[in-house]
C-alpha cells in the first residue's frame, strides 16, 4: 500500500514538471506519436507614418495677380483692375469709362516683399502712365500705398498723398470669380493665336522648331526678355530703371519658309499702357542650340536688322526698381 502511494506521488510530480517546462508552447499533433512545437507570435510594431511636408504657398505677386472689379453706382461706372505677375514683378492695368486707362508699375518698399509666401499686405509705391496723356510718360509720382490682399479682393489703402492717385485709395476691388456686378469690356491683351492664324498669310505648314519654347534674353540688351510659350503665347518684356516698362503680350503663329533652316513668325501683340492697340508683323527667325536670331522688323526692334537672344531662366530677370532721383537715362525703344 505504501509503495502504491509513493508511486502516485512520483507520477504527480513528473506531470507537474512537464507542465511547467511546456508553459508558453503549444503542441500540435501532426501524426500519431509526433508533436510540433509552435512559438507564440511576436507583437507587431506599427510602421511610422510618412512625414507630410506642407506645400509652400505662392509668392505675394502671384497671389495678387488676377482680374478685379470695384462696383459702380448711379453716378460712377465700375472700375476694372488687372494685376500681372511678370517674373516676380507686379504690374497692373486700371480702367473705367470715367477715367480712361492707365498702366501701373508696383514697386515694393522692401526688397523681396513681393516674394513673400505669407504676407497679406505689402507697402508699395506706384508709378502710372498711359498713352492717353503726356505721350505715355510717367505721371507725377511715386504714390505710396499699402497693398492689402484678401481671399477675394485687393485694396490699395492709405495713399500717402504724394504723386498721382492712380488707384483710388481704400477702394476694395473684388476678384472676378466673386464679383456679381456689371463688368467692363476692356482687355489690354486681347490677341489670341486663333486671331493671329487668321491674320497670317500663306499656306505653308505651321511648325515650331524644337527648342524654341522658353525664355530668351537679348544679347545686346540685358534688360530685354522674350518668352515663347505653348498655345501661341508670346511676350516681350523690357524694363530699364527710370523708364516706363515695356510689356508686350499676345500671340504668334510659326510657319515653314522656302528658305531651309528658317521659319516665319507672324505675331500680334499689344503694349501695356496703350489700350489694346495692335502691334503686328512677321519676322524670319532661326535657332541653333542656345542661340535664337530674328531678322527684325521695325515694330518690335526698330533700327535693327537682326536681333540675337540666348536662353534664360525666370531668375535671370531682375527686380524692377523705382526711377532714381537723378535724371532719367536717355529714352530708347529697343
């Protein structure tokens, strides 16, 4: 009897020992007399979420660019304001049947202020000119303002009383998309590629040689830039300190010619400050690598038989500066 109890105690101890050794493991029988030990799975570690880098807002000059209106009333017509971003610079056109039209050159008091991605207002000085007065020369100025930008409007506020008040101070101009009043049929740059195609003579195939698209800087005038863009977009920009900006914008059509290696560009542009008066013509041109040569006409390049350009980037265009206190440089149309 004692031996039976002793054997039972030994059997119980052995079973307890086996249970303790097998803790945390599970035996799965695969076949009679055979077991497979499966370990407990390791806890999963979540992968870190990718870092979200916020997109930088556009600079002030780009955010301000657009078409705006100030509502009229029983006494006055609405006022149309267009702001243009030109390689980091800011220009404008203001028009009303009561006051006519004028071009605006908008200079920041602080260098680089128009490049700010966060500024809601910039202290500026404005120079205006129009072909309707003084042969297109600058009006008295500059006039100082605070240019305030909201989501759906711009305001030239706090005129300093100097120069000509080209933009009515404190008048809020509503963005075209949010404006529900009467609009004005005035477009400073109305000419499209479809119009120029109608204007162009000849039946030779249209063609734009490879490499022509882009921005070009004139070899003999570092202040002059030509942009040839998609969809027939054409722009000529020249700004010399002390002189009114020359901003031509419109369209072109390029065709093959009978002369191997050259093409003919028919263009129609208008100039800021001249209303919508057309400047049109046809020029031969050739391209070789980074060199673009126009056999010039007197409309765009007076007094030049040929004009050569080299490739440029928007960063090559300098920031426009107010006229110096000294006498203005000699006026030349190039």
